[in-house]
């Protein structure tokens, strides 16, 4: 469901550890998706391939572009 929500928004908040930033999500399609899946996703996390095979569908991939390029510390 989170990816469906990502498709519907123009701006998303992302938190990675203590860093928080706003991003513009863009779903990758066709050759761009396939190249990113192979050269980035599977190269860094090859175990994801087993999940994709069990899912029996193409796993969507999105590019999250930082809006201002300046990560900020997350508020606790």
C-alpha cells in the first residue's frame, strides 16, 4: 500500500536513521526501471530477487529526488 500512496503524492517525507528530508518521488518505468532494478537494487541487495520471484510480479521502483538537497536532523 505504501507504494500506491507514493504514486499519489508529489512530495514525501523520508527518514533515514536520524536524517529527515523531503523528496519528490518518481516511479521508474520500462528500461529505466529495469536498469535500476538490476544495477542498483539487485547489486546492493541480491536477496530481493527471491522476494520478486515469490511475488510473481514486477516490483515497482521509484527515484526519490531530494527537494532542497539539505538533509535535516529528525525531530524526536
